[in-house]
């Protein structure tokens, strides 16, 4: 049984690392979409976000199944950190695909129909949900990592959730004051 546990733990940690990388790519895409002024930029970044979202769709079940197996072997499904982690994991997955993913595809479709990034498209891009979601996701992901690492009881689970929300609120407030707006453009020399 220990060999299966070690194998499941390897799969779980590997899929967590893949999830972190994909979420990092998605965050960059969302920030770049926020700064897109041409249809080409919009098409490139939404396309990468869409492909990354599909990769997340493959990574997430592996992460979830390995987590459930690990909990089954050594923990309890009634543990506060397990319940909290499962709820937040599902909330992140659903909000990413259903809320953000659908909006990004709608923005791209509207941009294609209008032939560029019009003021109406710009307004869609600057939707607060699209601006705040990456920052909220950072806080939630940090919280999930803390749960996975320290496996706390109820009080610490709730306390770390409050801390994750506080981090997210700080990031959102920085965004509102303009301190995180404007990602520097990528300049490629030599036309490549």
C-alpha cells in the first residue's frame, strides 16, 4: 500500500506543479488581454488562454483523483482542510471555465466581428470580473497550497482562508488604484 501512496503522491505533486504553471500562463494571458489594442494581440492571447484552459481541463481531474485517493488512504473526507480544499478547487475550476473563459471567447468573437478592438470591446476587456479574477485566483491557489502542506484543523483552515481573501483584496485594491495596470509590452527584436 505504501508504494501506491508514494505513486499517488508523486502524481498529485506533479499535477499540482502543472496546475501552477498553467495558472501562471493563464494569469499572464489575462493581463495581456487587458492590454490588447489590436485584433491580432487579442486573438493571440485569447487563443493561448483557451489552449491553456483546455490543458487545465486535463490536469484538474488528475489532480482531483490523486487527491481523493490520498485522502482515502490516510486522511478523512470530513477533515476541515479536505472539505475546504475540495470546495475551493471546484469553485476555481467552474469560475475559470464558465465565468472567465466564456467572457474571453465572447470578447474575441466580438473583436472579430468588429474587425478590431473598438471602445465597446475595450469596455468588455475592462470588465471588473476579468481584472479581479487573476488576483483572486492567486490568493485561492496560495490557500490551497497551504492546506495541502500543513493539513490544518478547522480554525487554521478558516484563518488561512481569511488570509487568502485578504491577499486577494489587497491585489484587487492595488488594481483599482492603477498600481498593477499596464503590463510592459513584449518587444521582439529581429521580427521573431
